[in-house]
């Protein structure tokens, strides 16, 4: 068999990238508990087209990926991890310069995924909460725990308020209405472990 041309190799690489993105879209959509219809409607595309994207059976223009990202509340950069390190690491290790980031637009909270993906039994996140930022109340299935690395964290669980400082930790059932915020003057950093994955 003759060696592949540079154009063929590039096409194969693009196909591989598209395949990886399609699988990530499906994985993230399911973790977030969204249906094909919900994401398709929010992204202003058809359910059939989204299904083809998730199964890697069609091209995915960057504009469409941006719409899908917005529909699921994430930055498009989520789908573009740096290819850092050997392939055998990718399901086990996350290098510090290769974290996926999720931003809560307009409320001052950014989260970095410390676990390799969302397909396992848990997710680990590093949250950076800017001064004055507040997550608002929410709840979901599962259990979560956290450790305050730096700063001050206000935490509410079922209406009960807790103020935590560097070195403090916590755990609660995610089905309880909860909320967090930063009452301080510097960013607060918190490591969270959530099971099952929520994003």
C-alpha cells in the first residue's frame, strides 16, 4: 500500500478530531440530563443533524459547535484539549496545562475539570470563585464533597449557612438545595468531587 499523502493524513486527523468531538458532545449532553431535542432546539439545528454529529457521521462546522457549546452552557474550548503526553495517559492523567474549563457566564465562577472525562463514576473540579460571585440555588442527583484550597467560601445547604476558610472541607447530598459564594476580597479556590458526574 502506498504511503498516505500529507493531504490524506490531514483529512484522517480531521476525521479523528470530529469523531472525538462527537463523542464528547454525546457524553456531556447525557451527563447534563439534556435530550437531543433540547440541545438541538437551543442550538437551532435539527435533531437529525445533531444525532449525526454525535455519531460522527457528518462534518461539524465551527459555527455549529459554538451553538452546541452555548446550548450546553460551556465554552467551546471544552472540546479542544491540548494533545499533551502519550495516548496511554489520557484516560488516567490530566496535566495542569491541559484542563477542560467550564465558565458560568456573567457570575464570576470558572471550573476546571481535574478528572480525565465525564464517563467515569465521579468528576473532580477546581472552582475559582471571584469576589462577590454567587452560584445561586440548585440541586441535582448524587453526592458531593469539597476542600477549600484558598480564600473564603460561603456555603448554603438546605437553608443552613456555613462559612469555610482555607483548609476546611465539606460533604452533602446533592439532592439538597445548595449554593455557594465568595464573600471575600480575593478569589476562592475549591476542589470538588461529585458523584455521579453532573456537568
